[in-house]
C-alpha cells in the first residue's frame, strides 16, 4: 500500500493493456474485453483450443488462469454470443516478464 492506490491502479492498467496487446498479436487468440476503461482482468478465446484446455495447459506450467462461462455475464454473453473464455488477471505483484511467459505459453498451443 506504500505505492498508493492510484499508482497501483495505473500499474495494473498498463500491465493488463500489455497482456491484451501481446495476446492480440498472436492471431490465434481473440481478446474479448470491451469498454473504454478496462481492469486487470483479461478475457480471451483461442481459435484452436477450448478455454478449459488452455487453462489446464497453463496450470501445467504453474500459471494461473480460470474459465469464465456465459452464465457469469449472462446478458453480455448472450448479446455477444460469447463462449466459455479464459480469464487471466494481473496485479501489482506481476511483471512484464511474467506477461511474456504467459503469452509465450498461449502461443505454443497449436
């Protein structure tokens, strides 16, 4: 907390933005986040893997992610036709190197 809430917020925003950008560059991934102001939660789908497969593969490499289902955001998911998605979160204790490792792991899923 010595950083201050504002500094933490900006750090998380920047790290999540970096994660979205790098995932988007993969081509096999669709980042599903919308809105003007986004948080540290990044949701995405993989064109070749189901969300639960992606999460399991990441866990095998000691990386945390979860599956979010349409039931958790019923109105949005229904209107946008969203499937199950991978939910990754960054926080103030994460690093750019960890984002790179996460993206490399997703990229390796062919």
